[in-house]
C-alpha cells in the first residue's frame, strides 16, 4: 500500500522511508485506513536544508508578509473545517461538537489571527533604542523551528496549526512540523491548507514542512542540528527529556511542555462556605475532555473533617454517575492505568472507579484516589506521579501546617489553584500557601479551576521544571509566546538605512511602543 | 596558617574546608600572603539553605528595598575604593589607573546604581494586564542565584559586585557568590562592604554570601540543586559546559558567557579609504587590557591585495612596538600559548610575536597570525580556536564569495564588526555579509571595534552558542539583564488585594509603563 506523502521543500512527495504506521480510532479500536511513513534521517535533513534556505529568503520580509500568510492560512482552514474535524474525530474520539468544531477549531483560527496581528504590529520585537550611544536592539527570528505537537489537542496545539506553529511563524521562522502519530490525517489536511496558503502569499518552498514520524534518535538529531534555530515540544516527559538532552548539548533552545498535575488547594473556610459549588467545579474540570488537558486538576488538597468526607462522597458520586469518556488511544489508556497503580503503591486508596468500562473502546472508569497528608509527605514524588486522563488524587491534610508542607514539596506545575472563603477567615493561610505555591507554578488561580487556558496576552502556560524546561516563557498568549522563537539582536553604530525598520528613527508601525532612551513611546527618535 | 573566613548566612566564619589556595601576583609571579579555603559541599549546602530562607523573607519586599541595598552597597564600596583597587592590582596585574580606579570601578558603581533604579522603577517586570479575563502577569524573582565571576574583570564582573550580581539582586534574588580564585582578596573586600550594606538596610542573613572556591563536582551540585533558582557563569568554555550539563539535567536555568573571538570584517572600500585609521583602531582594540576582553577582536577578515599587505605590515609593526602587557595569571599565559599553537596547526603562520618576553611576570609577546581564506574554509573550527589574550588571527580572503563563506562558517560570537566605505562601493557585499553575520553574533557593529561594552538598555552582551547558552538574553544592559533571573508569574482571577503591587489596578510606580489590554500605558486599570 502506498503511504501518504510528506511535505518537503514545497512538494508533496512519497517518503523515502520504508517503515510505516497507521492511526487507530480510539472509539472503536479500529485501525484507520491511511498508511503514513516514518521519515528516515535523510528526509529530515532535506527538510532542514530547505528550511534554512527558506529562512535566508524570509529574513528580509517585514511582519506584514507573515501576517498575510497566517491570515490566508486561517481562511484556507475555514474552507476545510468539516474535513478537519471529521478526521480529528476519527483519530482522537473527541466529539465533533462542541469539542472539535466549536471549541478547538475556533481557538485555532483565533490563535492564527492573533499571531498575524502580532506579526504585523511588531510589539513582540521589543525595540529598544539608546540614541546617545546609537545602540539599538530588538528580538529577531531565531531560525527554522521544529514543532512536536501533542496528542491531546489535534487542532489547537497541532504541530502545523497550533500555538507553537503560530508563534514560530509570526516571529518570522520557517517551521518543520513533526506531526503526532495519533492524528496524522488531521495534520495532513492542515498541511495541505498551509502549503496552499504559502503559494498564494508567495512564501518560499520549505517555509512550512511536514513529516509524520521519525525515530527517537532522529528526533534528537533534528533538535540539535546546527541548521535549526529552536524547537517546541509538547508531550510526555520521557520523550521530551530525551530531546532536551540532545538540544541542551548543542546549545539549541528547546521549549518543552512536559507534565503537570495542577494542584488545587481548598481552604477550610471555602469548604465550609460553598462545598457543593466547588464539588461541581472540580468534577467538571477533572472529567472535561476525559481529563486529557495539560491543566487537568490531578491533585486536590483539603483539610480533614466532616466537610472533607462530604466532599469525597459528593465527588465520588459524580465520578461514578458520569459516563467514562473515550481516551485518546491505547497508549493513553495504558499509561493512565499505570499512573493509577503508581499512585496506589504510595498508600493512596481508590475511592471510586479504576476498572475497565467498555472493552470496545479506549477508556477507563472515572477514578478518584485518596491519601493522607502524612502519606504525601512521606513520599512526595510518588504521590505526584502523573495519571493523565480521568483520574485525580485527593490529599486530606490534618492541619494548616501540613497543607503548607505539602505546598513546599510540590514539583513544578503549570498551574496551582487556591479556593478561599469570601469572609477573610482563610486569609492568613492563603497568604502562606500562595507565597509558596507561586514558586512552584506558572499560573496561580483564585476560586477557579485551571482547565480554561485563555489566549490572553497576560496568560502564562508555562512554569518551573518539570512542567517546562524554562520558567521564563509561555506557550500560550500572544505576543509573549513568540519570544521563545527569538534571539536578541543588537545593532551598535549601524548606519540607519541598514537597520531593521523597527529600529530606524521613524517608527514604521502605527501604535508600536518602543523604548527610546528609557521611555516607552510610539513616536520617532528625535 | 589560618585561612580567610567565608561569608555564610550573615556571618564571617572559618571555613570547615581543609584544602586551601593562594593567589599569585602575575606581575611578579609571587604568591600573595592570604590563604583562602576551598569550601566543602557541606558549606555550599549551608549557603543554599540560608539563601532559600533569605528568599522567603525578601519575596515580600518591594523593589525599593533592593534599590536601597544596592545604593548603600555602592556607597560602602566608595569608602573602600583604594583598598579594592590595590588588592585587584596585586591579584590581576592591571594598572590601578586608569584601568581599575578610573575604568572598572566607575563602571561597577554605575552598574549597581543603574540596577538600583531598575529595582525601583519595576520596568523589568513587564506587567501585563488583561482586564476582560482578569489575568495578569509579570516577571518575578527566580530564587537564589549562584554567580561565578570571571578572571578578567575583577570589579565590574566580580561575582559579588559585577553585572550578574547587580542584576540578580535587583530582580529580588539572594546571591551566592563563587569568587574567582585569581582575585580572592578583592572579592573578600567587596563582600565585607556588601555584608555591611545588608546590615544597614535590614536585608536578611543569607541574602549575600561568599565562598572562594569549590571542587568542580560541588560546583555542578550547586547549579543543579533544587533550592537554587538560577546561575550566572562567565569563564572558560570547558568549566562552563561542565556546569551547564548539570544545570540542564536539573532544569535549572544557567546563563553562560563562554568564549568569543569577535570577528571583524574589513570590506575592500574601507581598506582603500581609511587603512591607517582602521589599523590604529584594530591594534588598540586587540592590545587593550592585554587582549583580555570577552569582546577582544581575535579574528579579522579582509580581502587580499596590496592593501592587505600594507595592513599586515602596519599592524605587525604596531604589535612589535607596543609593550607586551601582563597577563592575568599563569593559567592565562599557558592557555594563550596553547591557543596560538592550535591556530598554527591549522596552517596559520606567525607574522609577529609568539615568543616569551619577560620571565619575571606572566606575559607573552603581542602576536599576529595570518592564514588564507582557503585554509580557514578547510578547517573552520580549528581557525576559531580561542587564544584569549594579546593575539589575533588575520584571514586574507581571495574573493567576496570567500568572505561570505567564512561568515557562514562562524561559530556563535558575542560580536561581529563590519567596516565599509562611506561612498557605497561596499554596500552590496555589506548586505550579504551582515545578513549572515547577525545570525552568528549577539551584536553587530559598523565601523567600530567591539571592545567597548556600554551599560546601555539597548546593549546585547550575549549571542548564539557557544558564546552563551541561550541567544535570547544579555549579561550587560539594564533592565534587560535582570530578566535572566526571573520567572514569568501569572495571576488568574486573583483577588486584587492579593496581587503584587505592580499588577494592581492602581499603578504604584510613577512612569511605569504597563501593558493593559494590549496598550502600553502609565495609567491605572479603568
């Protein structure tokens, strides 16, 4: 059977690889018909050469060119929405509506268009001008970017349409997309639309390329190759750390989103004040998308007592009553079960769930585990094992001190939430926990579950290791996410006509604030 | 003999280490009298514990507290200028005046005071507020920072008074200074002043600490320790990469400044137009401080022909006529000689210099090497061996294409310079070389040598690997250098009274520009 073509250097062509793979439909466990190639190193290297050549050409483009491409691409996607969501439905088991068509697709288009605006208005370049010394600096494109997309957002974090892709392109970099093996057909349709948009907007061959799969070793060679500027990776910790080691050795930036259990602290007053409301929010957040969100609340800490028992009972009832959603695939199903076993081995017990539900599809019962604060503190690492999917662990703490000690032993996470009462009785404890918690998370929430990740300029979808590889960058939020794919470029005594437009005396972008002699201004250099 | 005390947790105390070392005076090769300890791991760990405790306390401080400390520290240093420059003179061989007293000391004080201003005005925190979603983010302190200072700037890059120190403190982080073994007494006096300033401004014990030396293994344990927020390292590539590997494995940011040969391209028209002027500038830049600057021009590329011969002759005469300066120590002397040998082995020949001059002090003749462009392209890595000190390599290229090919084969550098004529005859070649060169350097200069590194907000003292470990950050320039020692902290739906002051509705700092709903404004949230 002929395998599907790869997109290299502007051409859809047959892969030279001999290995192939097929996706499965997790809702039926059936193998899907299309056969996709595993690209050999020679093919990855061709993509690198083409991307480097494309970068030479696009380096002289202004932001408007990247904006035009991103907008054209969004319009191309709109023409193929039904194809894309149908393919993604088959490959992920996510419902077409509302999840794919009304949720992710809307977000995907919005991200691409926000990125287009960012490319056009140039604020991400942070132009800084010291007129007395005639030294001027800005962020500029870093070079070809490899994007490794995750399994859990086939559209909004897809390697060729998602947040990393949009950010890398808006910053002026060619992208080599390494599609996730769980949704190759979805990725392929996006790539067809992207290549078409490249042609209609005059982007060079090699500006956007797609391979579906490589060996781990070739992935490591890709992220550490001298022609590569940077990589973005979202996925499992194990595979991510393998790539990180190679990239780090070569001094090539790699931005990773690895794992996060997103602790939620419920303080005594809040539990007293609005138990039912919090039960509803927590259950909804845990089970949404079958728990397959990076920001899924996998750990909830609350004080022992009658209310903790009531919370346990109420959440357990809701977990048992809710249908067990379909998981993304057999790998996710296996690792969820293994994660639950790992947590159990630390002394946690299963309150509800943890059994097979329907062998005809990938799934597992909604699972609530419970352990004591003492148990957590005896083995903090064990209790923080990730069980990606519809499972969460409750920790019941005996005292405020124990809650605080738990906070101190948290690994790096994307988010951390604190629910406190509205009358001030939780305020002292809040301050203690919050001050510690912010050091372990990228985003601190009040009275709100972590699963909505707004594409806001103020968002941080990042956090300390091992949630990510560097706590100073975010994967979501425009323009901040573009800064990952940038170098700081400084021009010292460079003649004005040779400067990039945003550093010249006259401000080329309406409304662009530049730091001129220590003041932010939209004006010109005097 | 009793060894000098270390500064741990607010106390000057005897080290528990049994190994010791002494500095030498490179101008006489005499061993200096003071004996300094090598700290064992237990001592480093105590410093980590104290720094973590100090961080807990200072996290609630506003920027004004750090500014007060930095200003008080600068004032304390001013009281001891003569002690400091005398010690540095003995330990480095640099002249008291102008180098130490009128150069580095002035820069050091200016950096500390600029950092104080940055701590006070909070611009480095980049506050970003999305009022519709009530998501707010800013850069916040990353936690205790270990600073490893280099040998070549005993004051302005000293681990306890230099650029990394000032940046880490201004961003609100405790510092563990690992002094350079070549100038321990200089570092000790700074630390005495710093500790005094801590006391007068009410900073907690452990906010500023000093150890003089550790084993390489303990250095690696320090930069990868869970209590550490980040490290700053300036020094040799070999030792830096050893630390980088450990830090990378632990996911702890490390900012490195490793090595750079700072290529200078002289285009044909410039050589024709102002040969003598360029000879003077180049010679001055090469020999200043005995060539011991991170931005010393170690490689100059120019077109073959009569003018190249005239350039060679003129530079060689000046190199031969200038006294050979004293090098920083016997290690620098050895590695300079080894670097010259390595360059010779690639086929370069010595035009002048490369002999011992005065055995009574650390020094080596001013050395000019020369090779062809063809030779460079046959072994680019070999020709880019660093010979840190008063030696430079000329590459004579046969054609514009060869100059461009040389540019393409450059490793990452801090700087790259292009001299071009004023009449436009070099413009086509300039454009080709500049577009390539900016991808290999942090700072591109026109018609100017790279050795002045102004402390300007627009400066980039950084660049692609192996010049540094990440091309997005600068070690010089305030406030940009503070951003290395920061995490992105996001507050989602956090009650207003619980927000850090810069994220509250009312702008707490006069003149602080904040991004509110996509617009930079010094006003309040409406």
